C-alpha cells in the first residue's frame, strides 16, 4: 500500500510537544506545500498568521478554552479565510466588490481547509505532529483584535505544529458503509453499524493514553447538536463583512 495512504490513515492529534524547534527551511517548505493545495476559481483565499509572541499565544490559549499546547508547540498559526486581498483589486480592475455573497464565503473557507490539510499531511510525513484549534472561535472578535484582522478576513481555526512528545492511539472513524453511499443517500444498515462503532469508541476512550470517559460516538454528537454552538459567530461574521447574500 502507498506510504501516503498509510500516513493519512495513521493521523492523530498531538497535544504534547517536545522543545525541538522546526528548521526554518522545513517550515517554509511546509507553507509551500499547503499553498499548493487546490483553490476554487484560483481565489487563493487563505491567509496564515504565524504567532510567535509568547504573550499573544498565552492569550489565544485562554480564549480557546485553556488549551496550553497553543503555547508549547514549536509553531502556532491561525488560518484565516481572506476575501480582502482579492477584493482590494476590484476597484483597480473597474469592478464593484460583491464579496459578501455566501458562495464567496464558502470558497474562502474551503480554501483554508484544503491549504491546512495539505500542510498537515506534509508535516506528518516528516515526523511532525499537529493539533487543530477550533476553540479560537470561542471568542473570534478578540482573536481578530489580537491579530489585527481587517474586514473581509476571519479566523477559521488555529494549528499547533511541532515534534510529538507523546504517542497517542489512532481514533477509530465511522465504518465505510456509513459514510460511503452508492448513487443515492440512504441509511440502510447504518444503525447496526453505528451501534457496533459506539462500542468501539467507548472502548477507545476507556483505554486510550490517560484513560477517558467511555462515552459513545452517538452520545458525543447528540450532546454537540443538542446545544447552542457559538451563537455569536453569525453576528461576528457579519461584522467582518460576511453577510451571506
């Protein structure tokens, strides 16, 4: 089997990093690898803010819910969806800026995800570990202020990057039969497959490094979707110029 396929299947989130720095040349190569990802309509609607300042990292760690690995990782970056850069040139080209359409928001956000995942794959291929930090959206307005993000730009997630100082287990994913459908969407056999998967996830949480709560996947996602989730995001995005026309 391809070594790339094996690499992708072995992904884990790393939350404990060694003190080893990432060589500047390697860091630049990782950025270039991320930048080489597909980009819809060639918008290239992603911008990375590299955060080095320790005080700023500490503030972001707190805003993200006390995730201390934001401070301890060799590198921490915030990946932003960026419509401002391209929008700057509408006037120059004699065009009216219409960048507040929902489709433009989707394009830029997808660009961010594709760029980040390409960078992550490159990083893991050379022995680095990563952890995505969606918690920066707990208080995106303050993160935006800290990073001086202008209107037309919003922080999608953070990314910790460094050499692992732990070896966690790989978290099992849903069965292929549940997520891969033929021709049409159907749920045939899904409940039985997910019931078996629930037991697998309970066991994973009970036995993984450090122990765990033993919760099932269905319990976890039902809890997620039965609660309000960052209701401030709609207003924040509107204030940043993403109005979803």
